[in-house]
């Protein structure tokens, strides 16, 4: 996300209801529950867009990511945040109202450094991808089965929160249950 450090972020409770707003720095410092959009970009049924985060990102620098996304701002609908983040990070302009943005529900993610409700979306895209240089160092279309195989072999190469909220779905898309990999979902 390219915003200023103290933009206002929607604050959520652990159950997923909006309970207020706070500056981004406070949300980070106090590890407050918030929400984020998380969008997997698909090209047909066979490929997804995978990108590497820049080394200057404050969280998970240099790791691979299977999803674009970012925090939901105060007063912002998660779908609107997803549309905004896709355009900011990958230059993907979804029609107004998120016409081809498909919601897959929200899942909680909690770790030492962040706690949020990931509002998951999928978008089908066959147009150009334009990286935001401050956030994306590299990216390409990768066959879904190849992505899942690499995740299962090298999970530490990927952004951990994206894996936690997407791993089971990625396995499902290729018809492979997560337990068949020998690893439990993160």
C-alpha cells in the first residue's frame, strides 16, 4: 500500500465487526485487529500471478506473494479496498463496483506482528500487469500446480499471512487436499 504512515485504518473486533478507526502507526504498534483485502489474480483456470515484494517493504520484504492486497481504510468497504489495492500494486483496473471481483469470504489471521480479517477475493485477468516499484520487485504468471508445489516444498519463500489465508483454497483449485501434501495448512 502506498499511503502515508498515519492514514486512518478501520479497526475491527476479533469477530470481524468494525469498532472504530485509528492511525496506521497505532494499529501496527498496538497490533490492533483490522481488516485487509487479499486478492488472487487468476488467468483462466490454470495460472495465478505471483510477485516478489520489494526489499524495502516493512513486513515480509523480498518474499513471494500469491495475493495482492492491503489494509482496509476507515470507512472503506473491503471490496472497494480490493479494487484500490489491485490498481495500486499491479496496475489492474477492475470495473467500477468490482464487476469481475469475486468475494470468497473473510478469514482471520493472527500473528505476533499483525492481526486482521483477510477479505479474500479472486479476479480473472488477462490484461497487462504494471508493478508499483515501491511494492513489487518482480512478478509473473505461474501455473497453479507449480505454485502449490513450491509452497509445499518451500513455504518460507512466501509471505506467511497470504499462505495462511490462501493455502487451502489453492490446493482445492488443483483438486489436492492440503493433508495430501504432508503439511497442514498454515
